[in-house]
C-alpha cells in the first residue's frame, strides 16, 4: 500500500484540496476564528475573500454563523483549533449542527498533542470522545496528507454534519497514492496480518503501521486497519478483525477513555469479544514539552508501540 | 392587510396559545403572552413568508430564539396557514412535530431553538448568506431579555456590527423578568439601549404590546444605514391575563380550568 514514505503536512493538503473544491463549488465558504494562517485558510481567503468569514476569537458565534450560512444554501467549513472548536462550541455543534442536520464541516486543526509545550489548555485529546457522543455527527480522522486531501473532497461531496480531526504540525509518512479516495464510514486495511489487528485513526494509523513493521522482524504478523471514520464506526470490520486475528490493539493521540479505543471496544463486545490493548494518553494531562517528546512520553511512537504490543502479546 | 386588524389577530394568537398550553399541561404561557403581539405583528404585517412555499429561497427569515414562546409561535403560524389549527392539540404529545421548544420539524421554522443564545449567531450567518447571495431578503430574530445574559449573543452582536448587517433586525422581548427574578436583580442588562449603541447597532424602543407601533418600527428598519437594527420591545410577561402579569410563578405555571376560563374571558374583554 505504501506509495511514498516522504513525510508531509496533512493540514496543508486538506486545505489545498478544499481550495480546489472551492474553485468548482461556490457554495463552499470558510468560517474561522482568527488564525487563518495556522489553519491554512489564507490561500482560500486570498482567492475568495467574500467567502471567508473570520468571526474573531468567538467559537460559539463561529459555529452558529456557520449553521446560519447553511440556511442560505452555503456549505461552510469551520476552520479552528480542535481544542477550542470542540469544547467551547460543543452546544452549538450539538444543537445548531447535529440536531439541526446542518451541512457543516467542522474541521479541528492542531489536534491531539500537536500544540506541544503550549500545554493542556491547547491539547485536544478529548475531542473524539466528545464528538462521537453526539448523534448525527460523522467523526473522521484522516491519517496522511493524501488521506486528508481525500477527506476534504469527500466532505465537500457529501451532505451532512461532520467533524474532521486534522493532523497539523506533525509530519507523517505518506502511505496512500495521490488519487486515493476517502470512503466514508469504512475501515481500510492498510497491512495484512493474522496474529493481531492494530487499529488506528488519524496519527495513530501510521504509527501502528510503523510498529507492525518492527513486529514482523520479531516474527509477529500484525494486521493494520485505518479507521478513518470513528463515528459511525465500521462494526463489521471490527468484528472481522476480532474473528480473524483474535486480538486487537488500538493506539491514539487521545485519552484512552471514550475515543477510538472505546468505539472499537463497544463494537467488539457486541460481536466477538476478544482481548484488547488500549494505548493512548492515560487519564492525565500532559507534562510540558514539544509534541514529539510527548508522543515519546506517552509511548505513541512506532518503537514504543511495538515494545508494548510485544510485551502484551507475551 | 392593515395594522387595524393586528389586535384582533393577536387576541386569537393569545387564545390559541393559552388553549394549547392548558390542554397539554405544558409550555410557558406567560412567555407566550409576552411575545404574542410581537409575533403577530411580524407574521401578519412584516415578514414576507408564504405558507404555500415555506422553503422559498427569497423568503424573509425569522428565528425564534425566544423558544419559551413556542405555543405563541405555533399559534401564529397556524393563523397564517403554516399548520392546521387542529395540530396545536398535539403540542408536546408523542410523535408530534410541535416540540415544547421551537423545532424546525415544522415547515416555516428556520431553526430549532431552546438552548438560549443560539438564535442570534445563526441569524447573523443567515444575514451574511443573504448578502452574499445579493438578496434583499431580511433576517429577523426574536430573543428574550434574560437570554441576553448568554455571552454568545455578544459575540454575534459585535460581529454583526463589524459586518454592517443592515439586513438584520433583532427584536428583544424586554419584559424585564426571567425565571427566578427580575433581570436587573440577577445579572443586570441595563443600560441595554446604550450597550447596543456602543456595540455599533442602531436601536429603537417600542411598546411591545402596541401592534401599530411595532409595525411602524419594523417598517423603519434599517434604523441607520450600514448598521444592524435592534428593537427593544418593552413588554409585560403574562400580558393580557391579569393573574399572570408580572407574577414569576407563571413562568411555567399550570392553569386550573377556572383560571383558564377566566383568562379566555379577559381576552374578550
């Protein structure tokens, strides 16, 4: 499946693909809370200044304005730091977007631990849990630059409320071709294996793929599944993984409660219960340090994941 | 349509709303009475909306952020033909379209409200969308006054002024009370007019139970070129029903059959 291992910027790829769609589809607008540069909206704003609404530092108004723009037939993409978007505007996301079935794409940039030493106020390691608790809200987390671009195209083509967790600042290896398609609500097996299934989303996917390559050297053949859509989860793919490999590992740059691990576990216990290992940020706020150091600290690098998985498999 | 008919329409809206909340033993009758004249004037005199084409892209947009007045809104919508009067019987009943909080399940309702402080930001988005489309349609939002304690409103108030949205009208049902006490005791809104002016809005004050004055004020919008308009409608919570007027216990109180008959009688007086 590997087409290139050159690390690339997911947020830039997402935004470039959105701009391409924006050229074709003038319904697409961006609503943003300042920081256009951080969230890669400057090029769209240069090309289509009248289609970018910068509400300033006001997340509740940002999501409300986006919902109001759908009333006029527009297709708003809300660009914001995931931590502020999901927490500050959660009631607007629930009521004005999901309950109202408004066609708004909520794009959470700089997700997970990407803000690094800015600390716990800026880390977004609860967003998947919060967002996937909301009914009628599709929750997505693309894994690479090409996957992020494909997710932007899929969102532009699809009607309905969605939250997409975008990887920013952390470079990830590319494992998909440029023409890759993001199939909504479907898991994607990115590596075959029969002894254990490693399930990731967003940043976790390529980290687990790296771990699987280390495991194969130790004689363990791990399947790797990219769960690009966390809600609704592809329960069939989870059940197949449980039935065919007997053990499941989930790793995510998110708290271990309520995120992808929780979503997979809910599917597993209702189909084919198997032992699971849930890796991520434990029930704590992160210490101070850059994102790469935090990933190391929480054991979310390929090497550390491989160690922990090997130990667990015994 | 002439404004001389408006008091009669407002009486009918009050009668329907009281009947609806009494029959359902649910809802907020005092809020309905507070907003009845505003809603009647909007729907019978101001808004360009058509029950035959509730999704007409060029319709005026009305957002009822004052969701507690749902029975009054549904009542005025029924008088305008958006739903059969009979359907008011289903208010809050199993499987109904008529949620106790205003719901956009009903054609002609732009937005589901109930969580306070959501209507104005939505209306700002709708007004921006109208401008982007080059449309002259207007967006009107009705909020309660206690609701203005929600900070999200002030985010939207600033932004509407920044964008010079003179196609946007905010009507505040200024009855000066909220559930627990007067707005001024709990978290003071005054000086409200000065606040809106300081935030860049054009403001007018009106008797919110004088339909002719409401009509005249709405027709004057935008109150200043390039500015959003705020109409502070001075109202009485429970207006028209003597035992409800300004009595906090009627926020979500239930009428006895005797009280209900008395209330209907007072409307006819």
